[in-house]
């Protein structure tokens, strides 16, 4: 399942965020990070991840808890619009 993660942080957390990103990076055990994009206006990024349906929920918690003290993480299940149209057409 694909998840679009919206990552937001307060301006005063920028230096800690940069330090942690350089130390542990944006990859997470058990899931494939397809890409991470920075909002050019600042304090927000978007990350698309592919999470297997049988992934141990502990790994998802571990990934989020590594960051949730300095940023808010919203995870939204997504799919390609073409796939959604095909699925809805068959209902």
C-alpha cells in the first residue's frame, strides 16, 4: 500500500531536523521510500512510501517515533488516480 506522508515542523526545529536527517536519514526498515520532496516555502516535506500489507506494525511505530518529537507526521493511504477510476468503474 502506498502512503503519502506529510511532514511538518516548527521553524525552531530546523537544525535538529537537519542533524537527524544527516544521522539516520529518511529510510525506514520494512518499507520502501519512493521519494521525499521538500516544500520550497519551508517547514514541510512530502514522502511517498510503499508499505507491504503484512508489515509488522512495530516497524511503522518505530519509523514514526524516531521523528515525532520534532515533527508532525500525517500518513494518508493513496493510489494512482487511474487505478481508482478502474476500481470505481467496476462497482
